[in-house]
């Protein structure tokens, strides 16, 4: 691996010889971990040029450090930090080494739970986690290479439009119009770094501190935190087997002024229920009458398995109240960080302006490569393959749960990437902890409740595991179920 040239900074002290100043600076860097055991130090010639001193002065500093056990020389290779530094060598009085961590007070805030990573051997049954083995990596690499070798490569690695790559916005516009019934010109689309960034930027662009925003109970907590960061005060609205209770929302509007409502109507997170047509119409009418912003988070539209396609509320929004949020994290890969916001052009311009303050722009090369995959039909083929696989995995998981875990009560989801199951009499938080220790990751209801309290429900994903892995994951869940 290539290495950087180590820089050494001296604190001038006329009371000390220069060689001791050099030795003290290197000792301090070793003590604070900047120079690690076994790390190679600059040659005496290189360091003398860097510091503007005689080479013999550097040699004297190294001799001092070697005598005290801080460094060791290797013939024909140079000087290295000692592999096992004696914790108590004499100090050169260069000042106390500060302890690690922040040297200032931190504000009180909620630290997000990022959840378990895909460690080796861990079977991931987390809702919303896709199958990364399906990623068309060869085609993506080919497109990426083609972009970087193309005539416009220099412009794509320069500062660019915070709205996102124009070709990707055009490709997304065609997808939205054809598949989701949402007419969206380029000026109505802002490409962002994933769905979470879209929620945050839309909230910052449209909400004022103190604005009241209604959210689903239960629901998607990371989105709630993004809304709170924009200064919103959140209130919860019940969810049942038809989705968000719009009558309860209307009653809330009669009692206080609401600015917006955030919801996941297609496959409600985490219950997976779909907002009924009657409630969709009622919600759009209520939003138009009350001038409510409707943040419609359509995070996994592609994965609907049974019944007729259900188009987004944005497709029938005639009053201009819906801000439509989408992502490619579920259909492609979460690490690629591509999402988008669809809204009236004036709103999109505000979102792009806020985006330029915190992110400046997206990865234009990646965005162009994804645009090419959409134009060539590669991602459409990928989505169809994933849909077939996820439907089969949903069916298998439901069969396994019904057979191996009859204590659970659930309905097979018509769409989405997870099963929401009632576990009566089960300490689900303890079950999740025991399951993680046994190498299977799923989620308890506490991660989705507005009040943070426990509920006897679990969310079990199926998209990221094949048939053999689902069978093994179920076995581990059975083995760790609290008695």
C-alpha cells in the first residue's frame, strides 16, 4: 500500500535544543496514536529537509528516541515506531496528551440505531433490506467505465447542478409516468442521496420550526427524526388494516393547525398494509381543504405481488399537495444512495438550494451510469427478476412461520419485503436480542412505535435470504424463542 509522507510539527521553545524539540514532537504523536507501533518514520534526510534543520540534528533526535525505547532502527530499512512501547519512558515535557473524544459539551439528542451490519454468518431478516447478490454489477461497472471514458466525463466530475444529472432525471421521469402514473418533467425532479436525504431536504425546504406534522403510529422512525431536525413537532395518527386513519387525522385538524402529514401508503412501514382507495381520496381532499403538505414516501413501489397495481397518491393529486419521495435503495442497492423527490418546480428549486448547502451535489458519474442502465432496460429486467424471487421468498417464509412458529399470527403481505407478525405473550425485545446472538437479525415493534414502548409484534424480512437461508433463519428463531 502506498504511504503518505509523515509531517512533524515543532513548537518553538528557545529553552530546549532543536533535537529535543523534534524528539518531543514525535513522542507526543506516538502517545496520542497518530504514529502507530511498527509505522515507518521519515528518513533523517527527508525530515531535515521538511523541518529546515541540519540532518545531524534529526539523527540526534532519533538516537534520543531509540535510547528511550520509543523507536527502533532496522538495517537498510530505516527508523520505525517501536512495536511495544514502554508505557513509562521519560517525557520531553511537550504538554499533556489530551484524552480521546470530544473536548466540549455535546447537545442532548437521540443517537440513531443503525442496526446490525451484514457480518459473516449473520442471516439478515430486516424489512427493507434487498438481495445484493442480484445487483447487475457487471453492467453497472461497464456503464461506469463508459461514463468515465466518454466525451463528457470531465464535466461529470466537476461541480454540477444540485438537482442531479439531467439524463437520470429524464429516465426517472419516464419511469414515473409509465409505471406509476406520475407525470414529472425534469424541473419537477431532484435526485438526492437516498430516500432519507429526500425526506430531510424536503422537510427543511418546506417546514418551519414549530410546524406540526402528523405521522403514522406505528411508523418509520428515521423519517420522524429527519422531520424533527427540520424543527417539526410530531403527532401520531393511528394505523389499522386499511392504512392511516384519515378520520382521526381530520379530527386532529379540527383541534390544531397541521402543516403536513408523512405516510407510507403503498406498503405501510412496518405493517405492509395498503392505504385503501376511499382513504386516499379522503386524504387528498382533506389536504387540499386544509392546505396540508402530504409527504408520500413510496420506498418499495416495485414489489407488489398480489392484486391490481396501486398507483401513488401523487398520480391523482390535482391540488398540488403531494411531495413524492422515492428511492432506488430497495430496487438496486442501498449503498449506491440514489433517491429522488418529485414536487412542483418551485419546491424542487428550494430542495436543490438546501441540498447545495449540505451536500453540494450528488455523484454525477454514478447517476449517469444508472441513467444508462435505465435507458438500456437493464434495471427494468433486474426489477422483474427481483420481484419473482421476492414473491417466492415471501411464500416460503410464510409457510415456514406457519409451520415452525404457530404462536405467530400474521397475514401474508400483498407487497413489500417483510412480514408483520403478532407474537402474543412473547417478550419480543428479548427474542430479537437472543436471535442476534444466534446469528439471525429481525426487528421488534419497539423500533417503530411512536412512544418507544414495546408491542407484541415483530417484523421479519425475506428479501435478502434465499430458500436455504430462510429455512436456517427460521430454525434459529425457533431455537431462541423465549419460553
